[in-house]
C-alpha cells in the first residue's frame, strides 16, 4: 500500500492521517488511514497481510509522515487524553 499512498499523495487525492488506538496500560499506537479529498477514509494495509498499518510511537508517526512530505514543518499527532504516548 505504501506505493499506492505515494501515488495518491502525488496525484493530490488526499493525505495519510493517524488515528490513536487505546492500548490499555501500554503506550498509544496510531493506525494509519488515508483521507481522500472528498473526506472519506480508507484503511492503509500492511502489504500482503491484510492487517491495518500501525505505528508504535509518536516518533514513528513523524518519520512516516516526513517520508511523504519531506518539506513539512509540522504534523498533527493526535492523542488520547490521559493515556501514555509511545
């Protein structure tokens, strides 16, 4: 799906977004989704596994985002209030 994300971003079809997942007592993880320009969203899947792409730290979210937008000066990393961040 990574190639599909890159092609969709380059075509101006949308952008990846990051949804916080409550992991109980463990630090938050983020599910990667793709938001289309019409506002609809779709899951980003790990190639060949059918599992949703998850990032396990805020640093991973930032690095993932910078991989698609190397000139970005900020990225929104949503959190769950009161939960630890990885």
